């Protein structure tokens, strides 16, 4: 029995979407993908914070990454009838995956101690870091307006972290470090991984997460973390006997994570970062929303001001990069 024309057409559409970049930017599609992806990621991060007292970071990432790999192979079989496409540039995919692992460790390491809004604000300095890295590594010129915007964005971060005050904690710097790693991977995705399939990129991230998750799980299950394990059980303990509801959240998080990461990879392959910046910043709104839904967290005036400064600075910086690229 042969496939019908409708079935063939649907399969071709999926193949086209999950393949590499076609060479033509599609900003409307990219914006929709980013909005949907960051909404799902904010929900996922809320669920991870919800289960953080019940599992370790290493256990959660091992379980979720293993499930991600199963789902990726099933998706690839359904679309291509084969395993996921091999990387066209292996070292670039590995570099991108390593940067995302660094972002993951720093971002989720602070989850038990910070609100979702604080975590989101720290992460979303990544366009500022991306501009600085582009200037340092790629020798791109930073104009005075972008320098002022970067300074304003980091000033917004200081408003949220409140260094020197009683409420300041070094753990608040972890999401900022995650922003540095994430900003670097944005450059790698746009410049070195444009022709890769989003499924291939998601596969690379899942394998790398699984390796690091298993490593941490073995180390902290066999080695007693001592005082650190008592104070930071999420980071310095290994295997915990999970409840059924925790496993259910791991499954939901895997589906959310895989869907969102494929969408983000496709978005950054099909539109300029400057176009996507304002949509990407909606993550802070969604994270604040889920923080209120789950825990009733309402950011204070200084936090909201800092978030607005970070978002405004990030949007301006990426917009100026877009203008500079068109009119060098």
C-alpha cells in the first residue's frame, strides 16, 4: 500500500522544517518559533524548580537527556526513516553542545535558591555578552551607542543582584555566567551551525548532557559531598529514589525541552538575531508568570526596573548589530 499525496506532502513539510537552513530568512516563522519555545522553556524551568528538592541536578539531567535521545530517534525514524542526520561540522556541534552544558550547569545550579524572575534576568544578559565576544573574538567594532547600551544592561543586572546589600549572594552570579555561555553558543549556532539540522543540534546537546549527567551522578553517588551536600543537595548529591510524580515531570520536561530546543535552533537558522531579540526576551515575562503561578512570587520594583533595563539594552544591542551588518 502506497502513501497518499497528502501523507507524502506532510512528510516533505516535516523534512523541510527539520532540515538545515534553506538560505532564505523567514522572520515571521522564526518569531513564532521563539515565542512558542521560550514559553515552553519557562514552564519547563518552573517544573525543574518544583522538583529540585526531590532530585539532584545530575539525576534529573541524566533521566531527561536519556528520554530526549529516545524521542529524537523516534522523531527521526518518523521523518526520515533513518537515524538522525550526522553533523556536517562535528567540532562546531560539539562546541555548541559544550557551551549549552556550561549554561545548563550554571543556570539550573541556581534554581533552588533564586526566583524564576531573577534567574531569567541573569540569563538574559546573553546578547550583551554576545556583542562583547563578537568584538573580542571576531574583531567586530562596538560603536559608542552599543557600549552605552551594554553598560546599561549590566547596570540593570546590578539592580537585581544588589551587590553590597544583605540580600546579595554569590549564587546570583550563576545565571549571569549561564548568559555568558548562552551568548557564545548563539554566535556558534548562527556562524558555524547554520546548515545543520535542528534534530542534529538537539541530538548533540542531549548526548553531551547525558555524558555530564551520568558523570556527576556516579561521582556524587559514590563520594560523600559532606557539608556541601547538606547545603547544596541539588548540586552535590547523586541518586535519589524518585516518586512517581517526579518521574512524570521528567517526562513532561523532556517533551517541552526537546520541542523548544528544536524550535529555537530552527529560529536562529532562519532569521537574524537582531530580529529575534525582542521576542526572545519574552522569556522573562513567561518566567515571571510561572513563578507567580507556582509560588506566588511577585518581583519588586528594583527587579522589574532591572529586567526592563536588561531587555531594552539587549534589544538595542542586537538591533544595532543588525544595522551594522547591513551597512558596514
